[in-house]
C-alpha cells in the first residue's frame, strides 16, 4: 500500500516536470519562429526556389496542425548571395526578429560569413543549404550543422568507383570556379589520394558568367581523357552533356548530384545524349519514370499540386526543400515542449535512422553529438535513356 | 542667415545643422539596438564610398560603372593585412586608402582618353571582370580564393564601456567625419572648381590653363581612395570578404546611390547611402519576387522626377522656405 | 593541331553569338549615338516572349515573326516613353536609365518565368552538316542568320531613303530637322529595329546556351568588346569583331591564360581598343569641333 502511495506521488511529481515547457526567444505555446536567408535576387536566384519550397512545406505543416500544436512562422529574407547581406539579414533575424534558430541558410560563402557569429550568439545554424564539408565540426562549431551529403564525399565516391572499375582511366574534370565546384574537385582528388596525378589528366574551370562551356569540353576532349567528371550547375550541365555528344567524345561521365534532374537537365540536353551518365543520388527524382507510381512519393506530389501548383516538379530544388523540411519537423517533434536553442540543437543531433520516403530506399538520416552529417549515404545510379537505374549498394564515403 | 549666439560671432545655420547631426550621430548607438547600429555603420561606409564616386562622376563628370572594384580592392587590402600579416585593423585603413589612390590614378591615366559612354563601358568591363580576378588561382595564396577571408571583430580599446558594435560604429563615424571634411575642402577649393570646370567645358578649361590630364587622373585616384577606405571599413564591419560579393551589381548599387542622393553634392552621399542600405529591405517586403525591378524603377524615377537627387530636393525646399 | 582547329571553330560558334548581339548594339549606336547597356536583357526578355508563344502551341516561325514585331513595338515604346525624356540631359542620366532598364528586364523575366532553364527549339536540323563534329547545324545556321541580317542592314542603310534619314538624324539632328526629317521618330525606329535584331539574336542564342534570365549576362560584355573591335558604328565590323573576340577568347582560354581569366580578356580587349584605336578597326574616326 505504501509502495503504491509512493508510486502515485512519484508519478504526480514527475508528471508536471515532464509537462514543463521551456522556451528561448522565438518559441512559445503558439508558434516557433524560424529564420532563413536565400538568394531570391541576383545571379544565384535559381536557388531561391529552395526557400519557396520550404515556405510552402511549412504552410502545409501548419495547415495540418503544426508541430506539437505550434505553428511555424518561417521568416525568409533575400541576401542576393552576397555575404555582407547575409550577415545583415542574419543579425536582423536573430537580434530584431528574435527567431529561435536559422534554418537552411543557403550558400557556402554566405554561411561562412555568419559561422562565427551564430556560434558566438549560441543560435543554431541548422541544416545549412550547402554541401561544403566544414559544417560537420561539432567540436569547434557546435551550433552549426549541415544536411545534404557533402560534395567532397560525393567526389570521393566517384573516385573510388573509378579506381575499382577502371584502374587505367584518364579523368578530365570540368568544374565551376567557385566554392561548390572546388569542393567537389577536392573530393575527387582526395579520393584518388597519391594517385591523383596519375588519374587526373585535365582540370578545366568555367565561370557562371560564361555563355557556354563548349570551349572547355573541346579542351577536355583534346586532353585525351576517357572519363569525365562533370561538376556543373543545371544550365551548364545540359550544355556540357550535349556538346560532348556532338563532338563525338564518349567518356564515362560522372554527373554531380546538383544537376541530376531528368526534367531540368537531361531533357534539355537530350535524353539520347545522356545515356550512360553516372551519378550519386540520395533523393528520388519525381520525373524519373521509375518512381511514376511510387507510393512513397504520393504525399509529395499532393503537396506540389496543392501548395506549389505553378512550380516545376522536375526542378529538384522542390523535393530537396520538402525533404529537408520534413527532417526539421521530425527534430522539432522530438523537442516536445522543450524549445530552447540548446534542446533544438540536441534533438537535431539525435536523429536515429530517420526514414523519409522522398529519399532513395536504404538511405537514412542519422546524427549524433559527434556526427553532424545527417545524410552521408548515396547510391550510384546510371541513366539508361529513360530513367535512372540504381546499381550497387548504398555507399558512404568510408 | 546668421543666428545670434553666445560667442559673440555669428554661427551660421549650416554649422548648427552639422552640430545637431553630430550629436544625433553620437547618441544613436546608445538608443537603438546593436543590429541597427550595425546597419548605421554600413550606412556610413556606403556614404564614404558614394562620396568617392561623386567626386569622380558628379563633380568631374567621369562616369564609372566599376567602382565596386575599388571597394573590393580596399576590402581585400584590409583582409589580407589583418589575416596574413596580423596588422591591427585601424592601421589597415590608411594602407587601403593609399593602395586605392595609386590604383585609381593608374586606371585614370588610360581613362583620360575615354569619354562619357566609352569610359562607362570600360569601367563596366572592370566591374564585371573583378570577381574573376579575385578568384584567380595564382593570387589564391593571398586572397583566399573562393573561400574568402574571415576577419576578427575588433574589440573596443581597453576601458571603454562600449560593446564591439558600438565601438565599430564610432570608429567608422570618426573616419567618415575625416573623409567628409577632406572631401568638402577638396570640392570647395580650387581643385573642386577645376574638376567642375573640366566636367562642364573641358576644352575651355584646358584652354584656360587647367591641366586636364592631371586633374582628371587625380580625380580618379582620390575617388578610388575614398571608395577603397569605405571598402576597408566595410570588410571590418562585416568581418568577411569573398570575391562574389564584389560583382557588377555592387557598382550598379553605388551608381544608384549617387543618382538618388544627388550628383555633385556632399550631403547627397549620405542620402544615397541611406537609400541603398534601407530600400532593398523595404523592396523585399513589397515583393520578394522582383526587388531589383523596384530598384530599377526607383532609379529611372529619380532621373526623371528628381534629377538633382534628394539633396537637390532638400536644397530646393530649404531655399524656398528661406525665401518666403 | 586538331585541338587548335577545334577551339577556333568553337570560337567561331560563340563568336556568332557575340556578333548577333553586337549587331543590335551597333544598330542602336548608329541610330542614337548611345551605347545601350540593356540590350542583352531586352533580347532575353523578347526570347522569353517567343518561348511563351511556342509553349502555348504556336509554330516556330509564327512565334519568331510575332516576336520580332513585338520586339520592334517594345523598342519603339521604350524610346518614346523612357529614353525620350532624358535624351537631352547628361550622358550620366542616360546611362542610369539604361542600367535601370537592365535590372528591370532581368528581374521581370525571373519573376514571370522563374529561373529554371528552358530548352528553346532550333529551326535547323539536329544532324550536323556533313556529319562534322565541330559545328552543329544550329551554330552554322545562327551564323548564317547573322550574316543575312547584316546584309539586310547594309542594304537598308546604304540604299534606302529611310536608312539615309536615320543616319542623318543620328549624325546631325539639327540639320536633319531642317531638311524635314522627323528626328524623334527616326530614333524610335532605330530602337525598334535594334530590339528586333536583338530578339533574333536571343532566339538564335537560346538553343545553344539554354534560356534563363541570366542568359545574356555573360554575353553582353563580349558583345561590347566585339562591337568596339569592329567599330561601334559599323555593322560589318561588329560581326567580324564578334568572330575575332570569340576565337580569341577560346584560344587564349584554352592554350595561353587558362579559363579563369576569360572575362579579363574581354576587359583588356575593351580597354585596349578604346585606348589604341577607339574607332575600332573598321569604324570611322570622329572629330569634335570646339
């Protein structure tokens, strides 16, 4: 009887403690305020589609009741891909708009500019929208975390694949002359390790302001390369694929993940010209015929139809935004009623094999306090003229 | 107009306005939030840059669509000196100014042969090519390439009860005051008159004995120096430099600033700076989709409706009131 | 050697792009003595109009013709409504208006049509001529179209009274008025023609570089370089200049200075030509009287 009484008392005491709510600025009973910067104007404005997709996703979440009963207030500002502007907008979000944390701020230089600030202010810089490697550094920058498989990992995977399948390959690389391009390049070079100079016969860059990359493709063909690592953004990827075909250069081509959209890249390039392309993917591609009847994509298609009817489903920024939004919502749900910045960070670093259906089968999201890379796995796939065919196993960079 | 005052000498209306402005400027960081103080620091930075551009384009009539390049040069001077050689931030400012003075003068020499639209074209090309130059791999050791350079935030000198944002604001304010006084003396003096003469009637000016070539190149150099100092201060304020921040749109923004603020006007630099700092934020609220379009409309609108800019409008209003 | 030839031919292909935009620039200059910074964005915007028509089901040539007409109308409208008020004022005012137009067209295109790239159809066959690997049929066709436009322009300016009137109006507005030329409408006509030529350039360029709002951003600087090299008031010079710039850019980028400095090549060309031979290699030298 006494034990029962103690038990009941203990339960009575424990219950309020469990139901205790803790908030930092930006969170309360009704809402969670989340900040973001994206390039909605200027030369990188194509990426602004991600911000729009995330905003639409949160709207859907709110319509469905929010996260643990709280609505998400998503405040997103334009930074024109200019780091000084990012600094200004980040400070505005943190100091004036008083958001709980920043989410999916886009661009490597933009995030570099606010990296120290966010960690000094102890405000989470969550799931940054860049594939650079430096965001996985919980020891020194505990408040910053990435999300997508980082570029260097992808480059390394391609290098390993080349070394395993074609040890005498001669690799030519086309890369965009900015942080994104150079990160991929480094990944591949690191993947080859000491043999990099043996494998890589040509490294050719281009600027976003170049009208075409035709000259670069001709240079690569002239170098005698029989393998081609294509590190380009969608527009230039389409040009490169087409030009390579047109000049009769038929290398084994590895296409970087940023430009794998069938609808936005391969169709303009020419589906017949894209046969044999290899890429590493982690997201399903909605216009790929293989997922045409996929049940896992149905919620996403419904979301696009209702919340982004004018957007192009082939643009893989949309499924990217949807998936990263889903990741965040999962972490927020885990926070329960403890919406302090500390706890948000803790839960974001505590995702155990989270499965989201817009990710390729076999790819799970896992984070730990010492592993701030949510998605580390990719799977290689090859284009057969109609769709991407997965092959091999899900790989990580190890 | 003279106001009576207690020193026994007349204090002009303008001096009163300047003193009032100074008091307000000094009080602001203690009234507004740190974020606003940061924004005001940027306003001061842009004001210095616009003053530089105005000296060249407003007073001397040489159109530059590439002043972002000098801003970048100043910013990188500071970043490289601070990051690679550990030079304290305040010592980098005069160095940045000196480097840009020389660079501007050197650019101004060949520019002598270019008139109006052609000069605009040449400077446009400079503005477009600048980011690529900054990313050039042979310079990467110093410039940090596409990764850019992160700068430490300066803290207030020992003992002062200011936070870093406030200290930076006052530091920038002091330099801005110096630059504006410098600019004012330059414009009001013989040099300024020579510059304007060259702008309005360059053949007659040459005939009158003004050494066009020297003045025009000097104008370029001085103008670049101002903008370079602004770039240096801007780098310290933002604590980061990267090549792609200094693209052609930055030069276009400066042009907008002097047109809106008022060409050939010193106060215009301040109005223009306020415009280019705060209006994009407002445009963002009106339409996320087309903020630059709104910017463009403002640009064209001001050219039609207020060709002398805000400064001209202010002058008009105050002179009308004085007359009535 | 093969690599060199390949680069030269590839340079001719890109040069064709620069040449067609440079033609539009020269057109405006001949009509108004102004360098139009917004030419590229205007061409891009008109190309989007064409794309919208084709997307709605119009056949290619119908859309092509309709776009040319629309571009003409837009050009005239811009001259009458936007440029006219500042024509008399300083060069700076004009430059500011041009830059304003540049940013407005660029952001409008992005707003209305989004930033995803769109493929633009080509009227030329997909197979390369004679099966050659260097130049696609479209690239050859685009060069051909540019040359046809050039020829038509030449005939227009040289042999038609209207062309003569336009040249007169640009050269000497006061005297032209005295002889009865409606200078204002000549300027508007010049703008309309330039816009139409620009739209042709855009529709030839888009199949190669893919249509997106920043399509012309990179091209504009090279087109300026091309127009200057050839002489800003000489259409044929502009076309030759375009090819020269294209080949130089490709060859220098591939063999001499690397791809990282290609824009600097354009910069050096522009400044170099302006300093050494401002009238270009084929242009006329202007003398200003005091």
